[in-house]
C-alpha cells in the first residue's frame, strides 16, 4: 500500500464536496491499514512525550463530519498509544445553560490544550456555523442583543461568525497551538448502511438516535454549509483536510499520517537538556545517591 501524501487531502483552493470521493481506492487489506496505523501511532506517542518535555506547543485536533462518520472510533484507535496525561478529548454537545451565559467560543477557549498536550475536539466550534445554520432557531438560546426571533438574524451574521472563527484560530496558532482540522467525508449511502447496522446489531442499538434520522433529512443543507465553511476557513496556520471516510480503517491511517507529517516538520521540538553545571556534576549526584544504600 502506497504512503499517504497529506497534500492530496489538504484544502488549498475552493473545493466542491460532491466532486471529492468518499472512498479512497488503494491496494491492501484492512490488516495492512491497521499495521501502518500502528507504526504511526507509536511514532506519534513518542513524539508527544518529547513535546510534553519541550513544553512550548499544544496541538488542537478538530474532527467534523456527519453522524456515523467515525469520529469516536477514530479517536479511540489513533490516540490509544498516547500517555493519558498527554491527550484530552472534548465532545461538544448542545451548550449547557452555563455555557450559554458566555459567547459561543468561550467553551472552546476553555478546552484548548495546555503546552505539551493534545486536545481533540469531537465536533467543534464549527457547529456554530453548521447546526445553528441548518436550525437557526438555536441561535435564540444565546440571548444575543437585538435577536428576538429567527427573522432578526442579520444577513451578515454567518459571514461575521466565520470571520470570528478565523480570528480565533489565527490567535491560538500564533500563540503556540498547532491546529489541524479534519472533515470526515462520508457518503449518504454509507451513512444509511451504518445506521441500519446500529438497528440490526443488538449490541450497537444504544448508538442509534431518532435524531440521526431527522438530521439526515437535512443532508444537502449540511453539505452546502460544510463546503462554505471549509472554503472560507482553510488557512496556512489552520488547514482543513478532507478525509474519505467510507472506509474507517483507511480514514484513521490518513488522519494519523497527516498529524505525524505535520509534527515532524517542527524540528525545534526536542527534549530539554540539563544545565551545564548539573551535567558536569552528574557523577557527584550519582555517587551521593549510591552512598545512601
């Protein structure tokens, strides 16, 4: 199986989602994909330990995609080799009453990674220009000045939100956070099959939600708004990658490889060295400890 080239998935020009494949045809079976993923996992895990000691960067991984696109299982499989202290997962659901007392980006600022750590956003700040755009009535819960009904939402509201998101990502990337955004590109037919499996296999019944079927009715709207958001927010410092997601094993490997290729470019990430005066006296400190026995 050939190696993954991140440039093949990175959004650098305007894209049309309907023209991008949801399945990447490659030679190799699932076992080979899993084997390749395992190798990348190991490298990422070791590099994260070094990044933790270096204590200069944080990494923000943003995962977006339609229901059943495989976000949860991707997180489990890609990051399972990480030291638990080095990665934190945030699954953003409907804002709580406390979160609604702040602006919509507040809860995302609060979840940003500490230096030396990864933060994974399972659904992200982009929900504020996706779900709320498909269901603009959700905006009313934010109690924004001058907006008492959907009809009060200004024409430039979504344009302004996208600009605010770009500014948010620019700000954090200029302050040491490496931002990588992945859209798991799933076909409508594959989603149908995955929803059916949740109903047919008893052990997966708990995953099924009637809400998934209701949101499926808005498939075309979501595709339109995803496309617009990706086109307007894929930047040099916070790029989008569109990952074919009909094959879960392949999608996991692609994401892992893109993360590794990005991190490998940060050649300044190294374990800190002991001060010279301590290095010179290591023998003395060692002898002092040995004499205690």
